[in-house]
C-alpha cells in the first residue's frame, strides 16, 4: 500500500487504465486524497480513499480504472 506522505500537491492521479482521474489538492486526513476542483469537470472537490492507490512515482496510480473511480468518489463543493 502506498504511503500518504508520498502523495504531494499537484501530482496527477491516474486510473489503472492510465486515464487521468484528477490532480491532488492535498491529503485529507491520513486516508483520503482530496482532488483539486479546478481540474474537475463539475467544479467540485472529489475524495479518493488511500486504499485505491496502487503505487506512487511521479504520478499517483490507482488500482481501479478511471471510470470506476469517478463513479464511486465522494464529492464536496
């Protein structure tokens, strides 16, 4: 499992299919990634659980396809 401290602001988040999911705004607590609303089509912040992170390099790579992540994420204004 990836470590929260490896995830930095402005990193691109990619689904397991290599598709763009969003851009990291910051970690929200120890177990959620808050995505930047400026990068969202609906203009809202979205949250992804840390448990979906497969690994982190120059990007945050998730263990689910982008469309599946977007169908399940939580939103906030």
